[in-house]
């Protein structure tokens, strides 16, 4: 967003608009205030316009109408968060809607999320590198906000009767 030019978009997608807003909006408002970035941020539609004219938008991809809102813009960056939650729409969203918007600017696509319950499908293939994505990973152990990750993981495994080998 900081390096984008006039009418170049960054979008953050989640399963619904409300989920997207809950994940990042308050952090972006705080970042703008803390660093005096001068972003215009009307909360009515959760968009940002920077002083250079770059734009940011939150998007829910819970139905076809919402997905179509993504079509047609030039994207510097597209983030598809918790990609496993819209597994049935992921391939279409990437191939038919997002990728064409990335071409003009040589933009980047980031898929993020936690593992799904099934070791198959588009998200699993992307997350394991089978779909020609670069893969970066971390676990609860690398999360600085979790005080005792090993105990938390052990508790989750015990509650679900999982082993270390479960996805």
C-alpha cells in the first residue's frame, strides 16, 4: 500500500466482509494514527486512500456478487486470508478474477490461512507448494502472542484425539 501509485489497489479478502473488517481494520486505523500517514479511512465502506492516491479495500468473498466486486481493477497486492474457508471458490477467484487484475502492475498474490481438515484441494495444494506458489510457514510456536505454545498444542491434540501427524 505504501509503495502503490494512483488508482493501484491493495485488497484484503476474507470469507465475509465482517470477518475481513474484524481481522485488520482496527490495526490499520491504529497504524495510520500512530505514524501520521494521512490516509483517508471512511469506516462506512472500509476503504483507504493514501495521499499518493493508492487505494485499499476490504472484501468478503461469500457469494458471486461479492467476488465480482474484485473484477476489473489493477492490483498491486491481493491477500486472500484464511483461504481454506472459501475452498470451493478459491480456484475461480484466483484464475478468473484476481490474476487478470495483477497482470498490469506485476502485482503479488498472497494466500494465507490455517490448515484445512482435509489434505486435499486447492488450498492444500497451494499451501504445500504443489500449485507453484512459494510457501512460507510457521506454527503456533512462532507466534509471539502465545505464551506456552507447546502446552496449547498438546491441549488441542488431546481434545480432538489428534496426533502429531494430523493436519
